[in-house]
C-alpha cells in the first residue's frame, strides 16, 4: 500500500473524535462533515469518502478497493458490514468504457445499511433516500462472469427511494429496484423490477401485492436502525 493508504487504514481504526475528522479531511483529503461520525472501521485502498451532516459509519465495518464512498444527510452504515470492489476490475471501469463507472457506494439522505451485509461495488451501487437494507446477511453484487465472452462484466445496481430490503436478499449485477418497494426475505432480485409501490418475493423476485405503511411516507431516517435519526 502507498503511504496515504497506510494513513487511511490507521486513522480509520481510531475512535470517533473531532481530531479524527480533522485528520481524515486534512491528511486524506476526504470530505467529512463536522457532525458526521466515523467509528473504528477498516479502510483499505479507499480513494475518497464524503459524509454529509449527521452521517454515520458505525464500528467494525470494512471498506476495500473503493473509488468513492458517499453518504447523504443522516445516512448510516451499521456494524460488521463488508463493502468492497474487485481490485482487478477498477482500472477498466475507470477507463470510461461503455457502461463503466467508478467502484463506488452512494447512500442517499436518511438511508441505512444495518449489520452483517456484503456489498460489492465493482460496478457501482446507488441506494436511494430513506431506503433500508434491513436485517442481516443480504448480498448486493455488481460484477459477474460473462459466460459467453468468458470475462468479468460490471453492471451497476440501482435501488430507489423508500425501499425496504429484508434479510438474506440477493441483488444481482445490473438490477434496478424502483421507489417504495419491499423485497421479502430470501428473495433474489434480477433485472429491472417493473413497478414501484409493490412487495416483491421469490426467486426471482416478482410482485405479489401493493405496498403500504408509514415507512414509505416518513420524513426522518429513524426506522429503528441504530445510529439513524431525523
């Protein structure tokens, strides 16, 4: 690792403090708002982090081989998550080839990732405002092997606003989830889901009924997620 990468790894493991925020901004060139919170986390080869007001990175998550990690206002990533990209795919992605984009994770305002999830950001993952990756052990992938060409392929994943994704869900490369959708536990999301305001379940996930409830109209990020608040 470069000197800067070593500094990022060491500073990331420090307890949250005003001094830690200053170090990340001045030594690493990151953009951490004074009211954001970064608890001890592992940063390995992460180029840039942007945390807006009130955003939180809770302790003991790992971030590896990312071009960018961006959290909107009051967005939260919880404990024990693994957020990474395939390091061998980063160069071709950044060559701006057709369909390419940086290896990045972006959470909109008041979005939340709970605990013990795996997010592969090789092709880019965009999570909308007020969306929650809930429960545990869900997987989002944005790269795969193209069997026809026998080579790795990167495809961005997009999740809309006010979505709820249950435990053990799987989201495959190139998937798109529209606004105000619930993905039932254990479902596999493939391709572009057709309708917003719907509950999806099964393998592959298909619409089963209309969605409703205060979760999909709330104006603060607090949905029982540790660290989230309005």
